[in-house]
C-alpha cells in the first residue's frame, strides 16, 4: 500500500498532462446537443486586420490550436471570405475587448494586443464545438475592473509548476491569459540554497528566467519578490531576531537577515543586486515585498517589523531595483500585519502619509476573513488595494493529493467582503488542481459583480461541453460542502458524498471523447471517487482509492496532436511520465534544486 502524504504526493505530481480535448460550448444548460453538426463549416477563415507582431501571431496560433483540438475544423489565415476577424482598436481601453458582427464575420477587437488575447478567450469560451465549429453568439464590449489580475505560482516540492516542461507551462499560461490574467509571480527559492555558488542555484534561476520569458511573450507582466530571507549559508552574526508568534499565524520560515545590522543590510542589498542583474535581460515589471512567514526581524531596531524595519528595507530595495528596471512598480504586502496587534497598520499609514512615492500597491489578506483596517480606516497612502486569496490549501490535505479542489462559495463570500475596494490580486497557487478557483477569482478581478456560479457555468461549458452544467455544479457543491465539514470536523452527509460520485459517473458517460480525456474533468471525477472511499467507504487504502490515486499521479501513453509538442492525455500528471509510444511509465528527470516550504 502507498502512503499518500503531502510531500510524497507533490514529489510525484509533477508535469501535468494536457489532453486531447480542451472543450467548450456556450449552452451549458441545453440537455442534448448533436455530436456532429454537418451544417457548420469545417474550414474556418481568420483575417488578422492588424499589422502582424509576435503577440498577434501567438494569439492567432492559440485560437487555431484550441478550435482544432476541440472539433473537426481547420483554421486558416485568409482575407477573402473571413468568418473571424482579429483586430486591435486603440479607441478601446488597453485591456478591453469588443466582439461584434461585420457582415457575415465575427470581429474580435482588443484595445491592445493583450486586450485582443482576452477577447479571443471570451470568444473561445462562448463558441460551440459539436464535431465542427459554431462561432460565439456573445456580443458586446468588456472592460476589466481590476488593474492587476495576477497569479502567484509556488514553484516548490516538485509540484506541477516545478516539474512541468517549458511547453506545458507555456500552454497553461496561455489558458490563464485567456481568462484575463495579466501578471505572473515567481520567486527564487533562496530559502533552500546555500549561496550563489550552490550547484542547485543555476537551475533554480533558470526556472525563474523561463517563467519571466514566457510571461513576456504573452504580454503578461512578470513579478518577483525579494525580502530579508536569504540563503542558508548567510553568516550567523547577521541573522534576524526570531519573531514572537503567539497566535501561530506569522511563521518563522527560512533564514532572515537583520537589515538594522550594517553588514546584514549590505548582505541583503548585494544578493538583491545579483538577482536583479541576472534578470536584467528578461526584465521585471513588478517587485513584491513580503513581511512574514519567510521574513521578519524582532530586534529592537526593526520592531515592529511591518511599520519599521520592513518599510526601510523595502524602500532601499526599491531604489536599487529601479537602477536595473526604471519603470518597475512595487507591491507592499501587509500579510499578517497586527497578528498580534503591534500598531503595524497605523504605523504604515503614518509612514506613507509622509512619503509613498516608492509604493504602487498595498496587498492585504489573511488566513480567513479580510483584515479590517483597510476596509474601516482606508488604504494606507490611498494606494490601490489588492488581495492574496489562498486558493489551494484551505481544507485540503495533502494539497492536490485528492484531485480537484473547487471552493466557489468560499471565494464568493470572501470576495463580497472586498469587491468594492480591491483592484485585483495574486491568488496563491500550489498547482493546477484548483484550476476552477483560478477562473472564479480572476473573473472577480475582471468584473466585480460576476458571480462565481456564472463563471463556473462558462467554465463547465467550455471545458466539459454542453448539457452537463447542472450536474457538474451539483458535484462541485457537494465537494465543497464535504471539504468544509471535514476541515471543521463536523458531521458530513455520506449520502451526498456517494451521490456526487454517481453523478460524476453519469456525466462521464454523457461527455464527448475530448471532454472525458480533458485533465480538468478527470481530476474532478477522481476527487468524487476519493471522497466516497474516504468518507463513505473503507478509507484511502481500498483498491478503488488506490486506483484513483495512481491515476492522479500516474501517466498514460496516449499522446495529443498539439502542433508545438505532445502532452500525455491524463489527469494531474506526474514526474513518472510515459515515453512516447510506451505502455509503461518512465521516470522523467526532475529539476534538481531543493524545495521550499509553502507560504
């Protein structure tokens, strides 16, 4: 029997598999749709009504790939007889898009190349794929509310972000951009490295650079972070004073340095300088500072950290960063400020009232309800406020080890607390198993009044096909209720747990082939099996549970027909990846640098 703890699972759940089908349709409530509609054209002509540039060409390639993966259509670039027109209209706001009709063609226009990419996402999600292609009937103009719609990829513990190939990462980042993501954050795990000469530092740095390069190719902003947590090999005499943490909320991870010691300050700045130097050719758009978990110092000269040493250090790092990236923006995180109360929020407010030219955003969030200070007293410095929703870990252990982890009701409740004041954020992501949560939160950033349920209806129609929305929403509701009861150690309804599994098997039998082979569907279906065995059966050591777990961390030999590269058509994916044409798993070569603990 296997032991499925968090660390073991994440070391196995490496490179995810993107399957044959990435489905979609705009009528999730229709009960029956023919598999093939022979009245629809099989050849789709697309006209690029804008001088070509790399991102426009990439957007066309994404459109072509997603349509051809989902149905028996062939997408070609052509001027005469075009059925789809892609264009940039600078009269629209930068990230906005418009979908309208021009004679017999559907025109997708963006206020910029990025706006066009977001518009193509909406077009794809609201089109139909029934063997052949039926273009979207959605018409209108959409302007994002949130100015920063980010995603934080936690690249550690051999999770998906750590193990996936560059092609898989690029494809997944394309998928997120289609939902409206405009920024990606990745950090260098100094916490797990001895120094710059550590043999594992180079591959870690290469991974950060690759994320930056991929983000920029998609027109996304690249975000990284530096704080006072440095290398393992930092001299002992410059180490920070350990933080008091009576509530057990802040943490004391890593090897923080005291910036009030002159030699410690110099050590922080020199390491930051080398980091910026190594990123100078790929660029950094936003620098995010972080106070706790990894970071902090409780010495007399730094305390209270959040409104004293942390601010001084962050300001100095900003001045240094702008020598390399003159236009870099900054995010000052207040995560876990005043837990316990130390006057950090008020001290930050007073400091930024005196000088706030070096800060562009204030980030705030907590483990549960949103902090009250910025809601009641206003945002320090009167700056834009962004959040940091934890979309991966709540009520979920091991993280990602049970398959999909949808929590739409939780995020709707938390969003309703802040939607009138928040201008975006960076959801904390441990992997692809919470893909639904990403879509829900990013669409909150795009349209503050769009409900989680409406987003899920669009998600289900796009990824799983037509006629299953009601049943899939019921499955999601049961999974979330079960997770909540288990987390709070409350009685749960085992009959409902069993019903979710039956519903999933019924839906599975009604899906088109491409939908059944979609990893997003498979991790949701397997979650219902594991919940049934865990809560209504004999536990996770049963043959059914072992089979589901093996499927989550295993790998199938079937290959997709992606033009750029091939991905195994499987659920979560794994560091045990099948070789092309093989019928048995083979172990892929993992990245070698050590893993960092979760934030």
